C-alpha cells in the first residue's frame, strides 16, 4: 500500500513573540490497493495460488476481513498441482468455515486417477447433519484406504466453526477436531502411503465439478504433518487473524487467508 504523508506547518507569529501559536496540519493520503480478484493468494513459501471462476468469491469487510463466499453452484477455485500438495504420509487440513447448508459439498478436494481407478488423494467434505468426511487414496490405486466420517459433530447451518482433520500412516485413523484441539471423533484406518499425483486441487467443489460448497471459508491451511492439539488451539484462538505465521514450519504446504493477489 502506498502511503503519501504531507506535513504542513503554519506558524503564525503575533506581535508578541511569547504569544506565537504554531498550527500543525497533517494530511494523510492513502491510495487504494488494487487486487486481482480472480487469483487467490497462497501465503506459504510454495505459493500454491488458485484461480477463481468469478470475481465475486473473494471479498472483504471490516467485520470478517477476507473471506471466500461460495454460492453452492458455480463458485470454485482451482489450484495447480505441485509436489508440495502430495500429502503422502501425514496431513492436517484446517479451515475456519461457515456453511450455509450442510448438503454434500467439498471445502477442498484433490483427486487421483491411477490405472483406471478413480478416487481422492484427500479432501475435506461437509455432509448432512453437520458431519465431516475425509477420504484418502492408497498408493496401489486399489481404492480408498481411509473413508472416515466424524460423529457427534452436530454442525448447524450458518454457524461459524473451525474444523480440523489429521492423519498419519504410522497411526491409521483420521481424527476430527472442532474449534481447536477438542477431539470430536476418530474413524477409519489406513497405514499405506497416499498416492502422489498430478491432479489439481479444488476449493469449493469436487473434482468432477459437482457437490459445490455453499458457505464461507475464512481461511484454510494445509500441512504435511499432524498438528498438535496446542497448535490447533493456537489457530482457533487467532480467529480471523490466523495466518501462515500462526503455526509456521517447513511442513506448511498452503495457507489461504482468502485474500486475492495484489496487482
């Protein structure tokens, strides 16, 4: 942001020097920043930026700061494949969201297709009843090795929350956390390496183009390791202010504050 500060000093000297009255006038002129609303900025070191289908997805206001408002039908963001997004042995996906409806819809999805077998490398999906699901595809391409759904979550429409999903091949189950390090449930089991692929990542839809997400995403972080409960609590406490530096390390693969690229 360019900032031009002009300082004007007007000194009025009456006849009596001791009655001199200085008058200071400060003019602060701030030029508006120009944004490319078709480009979602990734603040991790990998710069896995996304391309939006509409300039209406990313928005800003004084209450919620930046957010991605997905309309549930056509809004989506595509992130090109990068090796940093191959979460083959461990992962954490964390998002601060406010679903308008908990219909079957995808906050984020990475697809794979190996030897004619289609599935997901990984995704975060909201479902009916406020449940959340993650699927993980194994290296053999023989299907899904973890198909895990949270239980007891009880998410409600238009309710803001932070949802986190973690998994590691040395453990097996996927763990679901709500609003920090509060464990909601664990489900599934898989100790194989996740298939690394060249498919894109989609925010707001499934790989096939359906199941569009209807709701707000305030920020989304992806790590190639399991975050601790203390780290999840730190992210939750940061609220809208969470950023790539809130829990930062070499395993941070992408962090979207839903801010577009500056032009």
